[in-house]
């Protein structure tokens, strides 16, 4: 993921002007990376290190989503709908 795409994702999910690391931003960045790795694995089926990384990223995103759901349910629903994730 290049810097322009990263900044675009941050602009879409930031809470305030200086926000670069809040939970919604991290979930969005992880989702972007997960989609890229999924596309990579469709072509390279035997890339097991990439598969392990993908599973770790999915687990981290799941933990972040669980935390956001407990802290701020309205924001959780907003993030899930923007990213079109299953809740």
C-alpha cells in the first residue's frame, strides 16, 4: 500500500484533524491490507508466510472491532457499514 492510498484511508476515517491512529483508522488500514493480501494469495496459493500474516491481521482487526463495539457502538456500526464488513 503506497502513501497516497494510506492518506486517503486516514482522511475517510479520522475523528479529528490530527487523528492518524484511532481505532477506526486502524481498522480501515487493516482492512485495506487484508484485501491486498487476499488478492495476492489468490494468485500465489503456496505463499504460506503471507497466509500466516493474513491470519494475524484478521485476528488483530477482530480484536479492534470487538473493542470498538464495547466502547462506542454507534461508531462501530458506522465503520462496519463504510467498510462493508460482516458484524
